[in-house]
C-alpha cells in the first residue's frame, strides 16, 4: 500500500507535526510505503488568479504533489481546525491542486461532475480547541463535512474517516502523549487494509439500496393502498397482516424488476450521458458498485422471497386462490417483462404503456383482490384510468435523456420511435387527458367519489406542465436532461394517488 501524509499546519514544529510523525511511524511498522508532504515547506501561490485554477501555471512543488497524490492509495491529512475548518495553507493547496481534469471532470449526467480519484481512501487527523462533542453536535462538523464530502468525496475518494483530538488548550502533557499513541495505532492498523470490514458492509449496503431504486416504491404503495381501501374490508386495511404481506409481494417483485432492468439495460446505461435519479438506471453495474454476479444473486433472492410471500398471501387472503394468483401473476410477468425476455416490451415500443399499466391498474387490482374484492368489479378499473393517464407523461419524458443510448442498443422507446418532439407531444396529450379524466371523474362522482376535489389541484398543475412541455418544444433544444419537466410530471402524478388515498381512508 502507498500512503501519503499531508501535513497542513503552517508550522512543522507543532502538535499536528508530531501527530503526522506518529502516524508515519505506525504506518511504517505496518509494512506500508509512506511518504510525507509538509505544505509549509512547499513553494507555491495559494491564491487562484485566473478564471479557472487549471489555467494558472503549476509550480514545481505542486506538480510533484500531484504525482504523489496519484501514487498514493491512502491519503492522510493532518491539520488543525481553525474557525471550524482547515487552515488557509491547506485550503490554498487544495484550490490549486484539485483541478478539473485531475481530480474531477464535468459530465452531463448525475450531479454534473464525476470524481477521478476513485480507488483511494483517506484519513483526516485534526486538532481543535473546541471540545470535540461541541464541534460535532452543536457546530455540526463543518470542517469535516467540507473536507470529507465536498472535497475528497467529490473527487471520488472513499472512505474518508476522521480522528479528532481536543480540546488542545485544556490538554495535559500526558493527554497529548496518549493522542500521539492513538495516531501511531491508527497508522499500524493499515496492516489490516485501507477499508475496514464495517466500512465494506456499509458500502455494499449503500450499493444495494441504490440498486433497488427505492425512489420508485412510494407511488406503488399508494396505488396498492388505494386498491385495498376500495375493497372496504370489514376489519380495516392498515392494521391487517394481509395488507402488508400483499405489499411485501409487490415490493419483492419490484426489487427483482429493477435489478433485471439494470442487467438487461447495461449496454444502454453504459452509453447514457444524461443519467439522473429517475433515468439511466441505478448505475450500480456501470460504476462497479455491484458485480453482475451479485445482481443476479439479488434477483434470485428477491424471487425466492416473492414466492414465499405469495404462499403466505394465499393463506391469508379471503379471495379465491385462482383470482389472487392470476392478478399477481399477470402483474409480475408484465412488470419483469419490461426488459426481461421473451417479452422485452421496452424494446418493442410498449415499455411506457407497460409501466403505466402495471403501476396503475395492476397495483390497484392487486390491493383490491388481495383484500377480498372481485377483479370484475368496476371500482378498481375506474380508480385506475386517471392514474394510468397521469403516469404516462413522466414515463414518456424519462425516455428523452436516454434517447441516444437507447437507440444505439436497439431499445425502441417512444422517444426513440417518435423523436424528442413527438415524445413531448405525446406527454402533452396524456397530461391533458389525465386532467380531463380527473375533472370528469369528479363531476360524475365516479369511483365512489375517490377523485372528488382532484380537479382543483390537477387542472392548474396540468396547465403548468402543459406550458412547460410547449416551451420545450418551441425551444428547439437538443435531447438531453429534462429534470424540470420530470419534476413537474412526477408531482402532477402525485395528485392522482394521494387524493384518492385520502378520500378512501377518510
């Protein structure tokens, strides 16, 4: 392992300097290769005088520092906390060294930036006069957050752990000796590797949560709850184990579906330049957070759990077994068939309709039938029509950022088939139809009055969304991210779930 210690104190003869030496000794005892960079001895201008830091010529010492950062696998920053953050010397060093093209790059997807120092970890060792607990819980660790998240994390460095010593002004000589011994121990711990088992577990758990794309699940729960409430079971809904077992089936089916999508859409996701929270997949495979083998195993576990939960559901549901199996089976096949063979509906131009159908009628029918209702009843179908129409604008719009990548891999979304303008026009038509359905359902008191009052929210929101869509069409802007449109379309959709949920639960 290559370890670089960066001493950020403007005086080498300081407690921070002694802590850097102690960590150096411990790391050397661990058998790793250690180099140290004392910023106070470097000759460089800490101020950025040009429009961009990378336009300013790099002094020889900064060029050597950049070479050391690239050489290092583990970076250790030792510095005092002054006014809640790092000294000006260290801040100026970071301003000059961590420039675009070296530590990060601009991109069209995600946050708009991508770290380039991936595969490295870091340790922060800082001293302060403020008691550490006060700094942590009252001041909220501004310096650590700036360094660990907004600087090193931004550049792709993970994990970043911290070691805080204080209060220095109230410490005794014996206390300082204990701090030096602790820094030495942390250096020796590198013998066990850069990443601890706990950090590995946290990292992998975070990757699985990202891969599951939990941002899509709340609306499924809302639609399922609407269907369950419409069945009007005598014992209520949310207090019944049957309700939660039924949702567990849908949850596990959705987990399997999104993981299958990541596997099948990997060629498209790799090409996608405009990915975001709601488009371009979860990126766990593209970014190497999970391996294809791990995702395949996750699909298998989700399907096994789904099978077990389905058996449990059949034992609890008052509906006939064929009815429950039919609704749940068709729903699951259509959901997974979005990308999974042999259906691969999104590759045939049917993906948007599939998503709208499964997340409206499919989920509502599941809730209704699981709780004892009959699938032939008009109520779940009437509840689903406005919701289906409201889902279509957002799912159609989500294809616009993916157009280039999808077209290159043979994925026939509506955006690929009709182009950006055609997709925007389709989203506009669906928005108007959804708003009209909400008004009609309200005026005619359809679906048991579940949509009463919805038009008062939907019509102004729909008018705003329609204006945004028309403005995008008139702009002639090239296909790319449509974050504002997506936000407007997704919040438009919420009215069609939350208001019926509130009406039926009242």
